[in-house]
């Protein structure tokens, strides 16, 4: 979630699917992305932008990060070109 292209994808997905998305905070993150000191966590993203496409929970028994299938497929296609071809 540190790259500009990842944040742009997440922001666009939220704009299309989330009427309560905080666009101003997203623009701030987008402008900061790519710099060496920029760090974005799922929880920071959710809290600041009111995002609904990613769910992140921390706790003793129920912890992890989940994403809507559109977002999960996009992130997985960045990791594996073979997976991307299967999806296409």
C-alpha cells in the first residue's frame, strides 16, 4: 500500500463503491505516496478515509486483513503474472 498506483486503485474503488469515502484525506495520501518516509497500513487507510473495501482486525483470536474480491484480485495480479493471466 506504499506505491502511488496501489493507492490510486484503492481510491478509485472507494469512490465508485463508497458514498462516505473521504476524498480530501485520500488526496493527501496520494500526494505523499512514493516518498521514502511514507508508510500506509490498512488500519490507517480505513480510519482516515472511511474505507469499506478493506477490513483489518487485530486481536488475539480474530486478526488479519481482508479485502473485497476486486481489490484482492488486483493485488494478487501484481504479485503473480501467472495468476493475472488465469483471472483474465
